[in-house]
C-alpha cells in the first residue's frame, strides 16, 4: 500500500481530530474549537459536518480521500462500514476514479480495503440502480458519479429519483421514523428510488474538486441525499461567504501549502562515482 506523505498525514489527523470533537460537541463547535475560525453552515444542512481539506494540485487528493472515508466511518459514524457517494467534476475523472477503485492492485483501492477489510463494492450510478439491500448492509459501497448527473431542478427522466422495482426490497419493513426521512411524490407516495435508498443509509459524501459545487442548486441536490457528512478536497476553495449573492465559503479545516508539497516531493538522486 502506498505510504502517505507527512503533509497528507497531518491533514488526515486534523480530519480525525475534528470528527471526534464533532461527536461530542457538534459540527459548528468542533470546528471553532479546532480552527478558532467561524463555521459556515449551509442552510440546507445546518447540523452537518461539512468541511474542506485544501490540498495543492498534485498533492494526492484522491489517495487522501480514500483514507478520509475510513476515518469518517470509524470516528464519526462509529461503524464498520458505510455507503459513500463519491462526487467528481467530470465524466473523464469519474471513469478514472472508477477504474482505480475497482482495481484491487491500485493504491487507492488498497487504501480503502485496509480500512474495511476488503469488504468493498465500487459502482457507478447505473449499477447502483440495482444495488441490493444485502450489499449495502454487508459491505462498504462506493458510488462514483458526477454532481451534474444529480444536479437537476426537474427530476423527470432522471432514474436516480424514479421508482424502480429493483429497489423495492429496500423499503420493506421500515419504521415510521425511517419513512419520515424519505421523499414523496406529488401524490404523497414514496418512490422506490435510488435517492430514497441513499436517504435511508445517509452516505458519506466525498467531493473532489469541490470548488465546482458551490451553487444553491448544488447544496439543494446534496441535501436530497440526506448525507451524514461531507468532506471536500480542492486546491482552490471558495473563501468569500455572501449567501445573499449565492457565494458560500468552504469550511477549510486544514491547509497544505505549496511549499510543504514541494519540500516532500524533492528527490535526492544517488551519486555514483
């Protein structure tokens, strides 16, 4: 398994510490205690841990995200497995991420397997439309998608939000409390949709290149999936916070400088005389 650099370890240690504090004190207080900076809550997700690790380009954000999923599952969910909605900015990056996470020899997959004992299933949105209840209950499931595939004002024709017989089993035997979490259509009926399946499981959301997802519609979309927490990775987070103008600052938990990255990327070549 690929060893983490020191700056990566420091970033992930900050995440681990924050999530432990969040369990005790809540997302806002934990952030203020750890960073001594204000916490910018998203109106649609007021109590949600929603934080950002600012990592320069080339800093290994995807490898860190693999470890972040394990940390969030252990420290915040206090569980052995999780459902993860892994959001990327483009179809090209989606395909690359899927290929890497499916390859058990790849460092990304090895990092995830190390946290979950190899009980991991990786899928795209189309495959997720047929995911079984047993798979979600027994393994860590990572669904890789673009936010654009989910970010729609009119959900008509979007299979993620449509009722599907293949998902019917997920909704049998639900308590009234769980049913209250689910979306209903205009007739008051609960669709057997992937969106509602994810609402039941409260996914950990990993946001790659999160500066691309700062609009009101993006937050509305994320809220529809009832996430447990959101961890952003980007080199250029939004720092201006003017909600009245549609600008929402990221909660930067830890910042790696370009100098730190350069220092650890220096390679000393052996000199042969």
